C-alpha cells in the first residue's frame, strides 16, 4: 500500500488531498499529479484529510487533527501511576522510580501489573484502531499511534515526563502489524524468563520487532509507513532505556526476585 499526495486545481479553488490505497474512483475536474495531467477526473485512494481554500468541507482534516490530539491525551493518562496509587504506592519514589507497568509489578505485585499493563496497552491501541476504522492512510494512522506513544513518554499530566513506551508502543505495533508484534512479545517472554530483567526483555523485544518489520517490508507484507513507525519506536525505546543500559554495563540493573 502506498500513500500519495495529489494536488487538484480548479478555476475557483485549490484542494490538497492525502490519499492511500485502495483506489476507488474519486471524480474531479482538471487535475495534475506532479507533472501529469488527468483531464475529466482521476482514480485515487481514500481521502484522509483535505485542506480546501475558497470554500468546501474541512471535516476530514478536523477529524484527523482531533484524533491525534485525543491520542496524545489518551497516551498521557498515567494508568500505572494511578493503579499503584490505589495499592498505596507512589511509583515515583518506589522501586526503579519509573512510572511504567514493570515498576508496578516490582512494587505492587502481578495483579496490579496486569491492570496497569492493560490500561497502558489500551491507550495506544484504541486510538490506532479508531484511525484505521475511519479509513485513514497508513501515514495518518502512524501519526495517531505516535501521538499516543508521545503522550505516554511525555505526559501532560506528569509535567511532560512519563514511561518508556514499551507497553503503549507495543500495543500500537500489535494493532498495526501483528506479525511484527507477536515475535517481539515472544522474545520478551523468553528473555524475561531467563534474565528476570525487564529492561533486557524490552530491548530484546524491540530489536526483534525491528528485524521482523524489515523482513515483512522486504516481502511486501508491510506498508512502508508502518515499518518506519516500528523502527522509530525501536529507536525511542532504546533511547528511553539509556539509564538502564548504563546500569546493565555496571551490573547494577534491577532484577525481579519474585514474580507472583
């Protein structure tokens, strides 16, 4: 699937559409794509957003922007912090000090972890599913997923601080490309079972997802926009784990002693 940007000109107005597969007929007057002219109409993809000068509806663009903002706000909800607080624990001063689900497991137990993990995953998955249901292009869907991840890592409710995007980013990847996410999930489980170190499991899972995305892209089974998102998410997760990587190098990284 490819994403196209088609500019259409008429005598009275200028419209710019962001388009993607599949290719339903979208009638238009005199239209040009780059240097190509298609008199009387053209065949193009689903309209994702429109910016129209000199009249005309703008709802697709408004809806897309609103969904991005909602995704960011959704991602900003600190479910792990709220769940831990219900257990009488302040994550910011307990365990590793991180406001992520792994620290909930470490400080509050597995039941609290399951609730926190579910919340962190839903806040990434639901906006992404909504973007897909609205028929947005792969690029637009990726922007929505990225907004959810950004909200999790730079929450407006936590002074633009947050978690490390593993659960929220993973849920976005799972929604976009299950064949990328599932090997990563398996890698996380195996690595965590062996090492009992959440950071090692998360970094291993991220690496596996990056490789899986490259393979599927090469096989033509993954839109380029989704592959780029996965690689960007991998880079973000590695960056956000830089303190963990330092502790791993010095042998001081936190290890789970008790799972249940």
